[in-house]
């Protein structure tokens, strides 16, 4: 009886390790972002942290067991190849960066926040963000999805409102990315 329980335990442990290995896919986020009244920026230009929308996406992906490659892990690659220092990376360049970074998937996109009208009977402004992306499987360079999302916010300060709208759009896009990756066999 003890031997049978031990064998079942070992099998379950092996399946758990196999499942954990399969779901630890690496994702590289390359989303150029522009907040209200600000310049368009991207972490791969200045090797700073992820943008607002990327941070929101990364939080959700990590919570689901995916590994998100941080800018620090790609710094050497970017420093060695100046072709990656453009705001609008081509699909080909993003695949190359993903491959050199050992990513399984690249999320390439753009996020833009804009201000709308004042909220009626208030000093607050409506803020909106739109995010469009493509999810690319690095091993074969195939685009597997084109998710889009939007977010909104109302705030006294349009820059903070734009940041909130970008985070909301990132959360929404993360849900769509997770669905696609799960269908791809990530979970």
C-alpha cells in the first residue's frame, strides 16, 4: 500500500513539474507608448523600466505564471545592436530581439492616451487610451493574434488621467493576451 502511494506521489510530482515547465513561457513586451501631451517613448530606446501599459500587462502575465522579460535582461543585446533603438520596431526586428532574448513570444504594439472634454458639472477631464498589438511566436515568426483594447479615466490632471487610462487599457489587453497564450498551450 505504501509503495502504491509513493508511486502515485512520484507520478503527480512529475506531472506537476512537467506542467510548470510548459507554462513558464517567456514573453517580451515591446509597446511604444504616448501619454497626453507627452512624447512617444519606449523602454528599448533608453533602457528604462516598462511603460504604464506594459507594467499592467506584465503584472497580469506574471500572476498567470508567464515569465516577462525585463528591460535589464535585454540591455546588452540592445547595446550591441543599435538597430533596436527606434521607436517603431519592425516585426522583423522585434522577432530578432525576441530570439536573442530567448523569448517564446513578443507582444509588439502601440498605446496612445488622449484627453476628451470636461466631465459635466466638474473640473475633471475625460481621458482615453487605445492599445493595439500583435502577438508573435518567435520560433517561427508567425503573428498569432492582433488584440486591441481601450481604457478610460476621469481626473483633474490629464497626464495622471492618461496614465490611468493606459493602465486600464493594459489590463484589458492582458486578458486577451492570456487567452491567446493559453490556447497556444501555455496553460
